[in-house]
């Protein structure tokens, strides 16, 4: 099997391992005395909704709403699916989030709320607090996304600008809740995954202001004023650990980045190839990660013998990119372009970096492929790899080479997948 086939096969196996049908059925609760009300949000929301409809028979009262990213919807019978904006919230998302909040408020103690939460839910569930406009929130989130801030910091701010995030849905719900979470964050903290709509929030308004200051994000005056009012005690804080509303919530992580990596490793071993699962916790600037992985690759190659079978290093997590240029490209393509420059055509090293949701940042590709001759092929086409990296233009670089990984929506999200094949 050629190196490209191996890389693509491993990635496909990783994505398959975190599909709703593989994860949800064993966690679904028995029918309650009343209704099952589904509250789903995230890139996996529609696939989760379909899985739930298949699981419960027509004799089970079942209704609900699933909010997912544009292009990620699926046909359903009893659960309404709405597509909305991501990574920036839009008017369709606000309308759907308001409807989902009404659904939660309508639940009674005889009902059972089934919360199906996956990555992307922070944007899709955003319902700005009273007095804040959609434009205000969009400007703030855009600034955070471009700043290079980690997801925990971004979600800290989102939670304090919303009526639905940071435990607010749990606070609004009188029914018992089973919250099934597909984690896209390192550490699987329910308070960070989709900004924790059914989870206690450990952060405060003061933390949100500190995040904006730390990452030098310029916000509309209304945003700063609103958060300052929260610090002054004029606004209610997000619900915290120990509050009564969370006694009704049973939270379970049904899958995560590790699940995806183990799926890839199992597939590789079926092909009689070695796999080393390094973990799903890798974070930081994409270029810094590339330097660290280049050192690991060199050390690994130095310790191998000519007779050794090919080995794939598997890792996940979430890189960040501080946007300074005007080019196109998500964090996975930027990681690979930086890695290419670090390796300088090292023989026998191939790599794939892609997001399991099929979207690298906000582009139409999942990620890209790197081969030992990437830089040589680029030079032959007149491409300056360093200039493309400086302009945050990894997408255009790999597109010209025909090395983008295009999957379309995968309707799941376990964050980044990185496979480095050493032959």
C-alpha cells in the first residue's frame, strides 16, 4: 500500500470511530414516563439525532431540535434539524438557539431531556445576552479566533455573553437530563466542550475581561460594558459547581480524540503496520507544534533499523494559529507547511493533518498531505513555502500541489488528527 493510501486509510478509520452510530446507542436512556426531548448542538448534531430516532420506536414520545453547521444536516422524522453559522454565529443560529431554550423551559419533571453535544456547539447555540447584538458578538468572537487564543479562553468569553452557554440550559431545565458529549477538546472538560450548556462553569466575568485583555482583542464598547457590569455584580454569574440544577444532569463523554486515534491504530495494525498513539492533548501554535514534531521524527528515525516495518505516529488535540497574514488556511495545513520547512524533504517521512469534522478552520478542506518531495514540487511550480507560511496561506500552497484532503462534512468532531508515517 502506498504511503498516501496508508495515511488516508488511517484518517478515514479515525473518523469512522467517532461516528454517532458507533458511540451513542449504549448510552441512550430508557423511555421516561413523559417525553424524550432532544436538545442537540454541534457538527455531529444531525447524525446524533438520526441515531436517536432509529433507537426509539414510534411508541416513544420523541421530539426536539438539532442545530448543526451549514451542510451538516440530515433528513429526520421527529427531531427538527436546523443549519446555522459556524464558527461565527448568525441570525439562523440565534433563532434556533432561542427555540431550543424554549424547548428546555417547556420540559417537566416527567420528561427526559437528551442533550447531544459536540464541537461547534458554542457558535450554534449562541443566544446573546439581553442588550448585546449579534454584530457585537460576531466581532468579539472573530477577534478571539484570529488572536491565537486557546479554545478554553475563547469559550470563557462566549459563556459570559450568552443566555444558553456556561450551564444556562441546565439552569433553565426542570427535567432530568442525560448529556452525551462527543469531546473535541483536550482533557474532555464538559465545561469547555461547546461552552458547556449543561455543565457548571468555573470561569467568571472577570476572567472573560482578562482573556480579552491578555489576547489584545478589541471589542465593541457594548461588550466591554456588559462584562464590566458582570464584574460589578449587576448581572447573574453563570451557574457554578454544587448548584442544584446540576443534580439533575447525568453527563457522559461518549467519544473523544483518543477514540479516533485508537480507531486509526486498530486499522493500521490490521494492515500489519506499527502505530504509536502519542495522545490527543497536543495544543499550541501550529508552527511550534511543527518544530516539536520535527524533533520527535528525527529522534524516532535515528532509533529505527532498516528492517523495521513502517511506523505511524498518531496524535490529536487542537493547534492554534495567530493570523497575521491575508492568506487562506486552517491550523492543520499551517502545521504541515511549517513541518515541511522543518524537515526540508527528509526521506521516508509522510504526513497527514486534518480535522475530523472535515473542515480545517473555516475552509472547504479537512487538511492536507505532506510528502518528502513537497518542497521540490512546490519549487518547480514557483511556490515560496516560507512566503506562504508568513502569509498564513497554507491552503493555496497545498491546493497548487493537489495535496489538500477533501472529505466534505463528516458529521462528527473529535478535533485534529495528525498521522506521521515513517518508512
